[in-house]
C-alpha cells in the first residue's frame, strides 16, 4: 500500500472562532492582504469586524474585494498586479474570506505573486498555458470559508476560468495548500436556501467521488465515510431551516473533509462534466455537480458496486446483495436531490441542446481522470443527451 496525504498546517474549527483571526495572522506575518467576497457579510459589518480584529493586533491591513463570480484569468492577473504594487515579502499574509471562488482567487494570486515567470496566471494553468510550475513558495494564505461546499480551503489547487477561449483549469502545486484554515460555521448561517443546497451537494459529490475514485486511498476514504453519514440528513434539514446550528456545523465539517478527500484521491465524472457546464453555460459549480451526481453514480455503478454498497451501509444494512445496496444508495441520492430542489434535467439549468457536443469534449481533465472507469467522448455525449 502506497499513498501520500496532504493537509494544512493548522485547522481551527468551531462556532464563533472567527474572533481568533487576528491572532492567527500575527503568528504568520506583519502585514495582511485581506481578500473578501461575501457581500452579505460585508453588509452585516462582519468583514469590517474581522478587519478591525486583525488591525488590533498591530498588523497593517490592505483590503481587496473579490468579484462575485468564479475567478477568471483577468481577475487573478488584476489581483496579482495589486499585490505587486505593495512589494510583497514573505512576512505578508493573504487572508481569504468568502466562498470557494474567493478562496481560489486568493490562492492563485498568492502563488503568482511570488512566481514571476509570466505576467499571467494562464501560463501556469494545466493544459492551456506554457506549462510553468509554481516553484517558489506562495505568500502565506489563511482561508476563512463562508460557504460549506468546495473544500478549497484545504486543497492544493485553484480553479480558474476563461470564456474566450473557453476553459476551466487548475493552477496546482503542493505549496498552495493554505497555511491555516479557520472554519467558523456561524458564517454560513446567512446563506440563502439555494446556495446552501448547491454548495452542500458540491461537498457531498466530492465525498462520494473521492471515495470511489480510481485513486482512492485509506485516509480520504475514512474521512468520506465519517462525513457522509451525518451530511446527507444534515443537508436536507439545513436547506429547510438555515438557522440550525448543529446542521450548519456538520455541513461545514463535511465540506472541510471533502476538500482533504479530493485533494488526496481525486474526483470523477460529475466534476468533469460540471467544469464544462460552468465554462459553456455558466452553471454554478455546486448546482452542476448536484445535477450530474446521480448520472455519474449510474455510469460507475457496476465497477463501483462494492464501495457504493459500503456507503449505503451507513444508512441501511438490510439489502441482500452488494448490487442491491449500490442501487439503493443511488436511489437515496436521487431522493435527496429531489427533496432539496435540484433539477433533474440539463434544460432546466439553462443548457441548450446544441451545446452538448462541446460540453462532452470539454469534460476531459484532471477530475475525469479519477473516474473509476474510462468514459469515451461519445458516451459522455450520449449521457448528456439522455439528461437533457
């Protein structure tokens, strides 16, 4: 048995623990580049509260506002340029407060600020640029997620998009795992119902796909089992009532564990197609994952029968065979999606039928490489046509 396991140096988790952000910043540097992306938390004064808490420790704070969309090449390049005007050093700390998009943007900018082989992040992205690598250690990053979904607070990559030409690719390096992760589930209470559903399904998809991935490993699988048992019922409950503290904590923890699981085991079909849906149709990532997850499980049902049966056993051990258990788990995910309002058809999320061939071709990438079995472009297209 051979495997590696990557994780942050420190995880600080708990309700209300955002009050410790200033102390954590002071332990890493002398100046803070604060990248914020939650307009709701800004309106409520929480971003200002955190900025003041950092400044109270004697650190200088420079604030940058992230755009309210998944990060694009131009967003990263602009933020890097802003960082460089301040002549960053290894005593500067990037604090990312927001959803997965904000954290990805900050991680990418922190890496490109110290790796100057090119003036654009595009030349570092997998499969589209000049193949430059992140060889110098990025600026230290503290990630403070305000959603419970992507798990990017604990991963070694940042997903960056372009729409002309269309692609969604990763900037990736072992150095890019944030130094400190501060998860305060209380920051997710203000999330709208739809965002709670979509981000929660992103985490659940990551847990499942990493568990059945062809690169699955023991520690990530253990994390996935631990998280899924509580996350499925918790998501159903918190979509109905977003103020439930216990369920918010469960989902934030599930997102955290899903990030560590995917960072070490990879993903699969649902995430491969979700990236393409984002590029060609601008479907929000969590929604795309949620729509694709049942289909992805059916694609892999026969080759992943035993691990899927193991997941079903978390909830029901009465099925007479592994085949029946695997089918029951897929049905369980189908029901969850229906109950929390996830559409079953691609046409319902704005996908046009003439976009399907391009989506199928664009589904190739690192996520699809982890799928338990090989899937041809023609099979991907056929599946998309059936879902349309």
